[in-house]
C-alpha cells in the first residue's frame, strides 16, 4: 500500500509538492515573494490543526503526493485565524500580485466558512507531483480520506477548485464528487455515508 499517515518529517516534502502544483495544478515557483507561503496557507497547517488528517502517497522514496484536510472546517478556520496565521504571518511579505491575493485570503476570517459545512463539515486539499499523476493515486487518496472521515462519523467533504484548473475539474466528478449548484462549477461535495457516532 502506498498510502501512509504523514508525520512531521514529511513537512518539507508536502510544502514542496504544494509549491510545484499550486498554480491551477502547475508549478507555482516564483508566483509568490517567497516560495513557502503557499504551503503555509494550503498544506502544512493541516499537520497541526484541529481535527486534521494528512495522508501521503509514498512508494518507498518519500512523499510524492498528499491529501490533507480537516474534519471540522469551522474549528479549523478559527484555529487558522487565531493561532496558525499569526505564528507565520511575519515571515511573509507582499512582494508580488500573487502575494496580495494570497495574503488577503489568508487573513480573511470567513474564507473557509460556507453553508456547506453543515452537511459537509470536512474539506481537503489533494496534490500529486507530475510524475505521480494519472496512475490512480488521486483516486486512492480520496477513497482513503473518505474512509477515514466515515470512520469518524463525519458526513461529508466539500472543496473548492480554481476554475482555471481543468485537470481538477475533470478529476473530482470521476471520484464521486458533485458540483455545487450556483457555485460556478468551482465547489464540489461528496457524502461519506457515515452513520452518526
Ligand atoms: C488532480 C489530481 C489530484 C488527480 O489525481 P490523479 O492521480 O492524477 O488521478 P487518478 O489517476 O486517480 O484519476 C482518477 C480519475 O480522474 C480522471 N482524471 C484525473 N486527472 C485528470 C485530468 N487531468 N483530466 C481528465 N481526467 C482526469 C482520470 O482519468 C480517472 O478517471 P477514470 O476513473 O475514468 O479513469 C492530480 O492530477 C494532481 O495532483 N494534479 C495537480 C494538482 C491539482 O490540480 N490538485 C487539485 C487541486 S483542487
């Protein structure tokens, strides 16, 4: 099995994967003033935050992909805004236009709060290095995340997709997600069919 639970030793690999896939699925190196900021918003906090999980795809040579997320988006948003972002914000300055957008999002205390969190309280981020794509790892990671959420009694997942990311827009419906009506095709949900625990 190539999926394992991430440890702190995977932090740098997870940040690197995030950077190399973070521009609508393509390499985001140079898009931001420093190349660590994207992971500080979208990837590494899930190694530390409340009710979080982090799975990696590793065929024996280190993590080449991940699915990270939280089972409780509202609790995660509060922790992100009150604890996580203040602990890293001073290391990130606005240098590029990309920084401006990203740092505005990072400081938005309502960024992750959507009415979807009632039925679909979890959210995830999934990214694989190019060499690991197109071989079933994405599907396997999503199924592992859904199994984990179901085992914790979490009823569903929601996630957002950059409308420019054609690969991701094609992927999610193939792995059980439905487009949220009126979301411009950019939000997806999947129920886990968990029984209440
Ligand atoms: C999107 C991503 C997670 C998909 O993972 P993957 O391992 O490449 O996908 P899989 O091989 O498991 O494919 C599962 C299904 O999705 C389809 N699919 C995956 N990527 C696709 C693409 N780019 N275009 C069309 N279909 C795609 C596959 O054809 C397959 O369908 P099938 O069951 O009918 O054969 C991965 O390609 C990736 O990390 N991309 C770059 C980062 C990214 O965009 N992350 C998502 C951000 S929202």
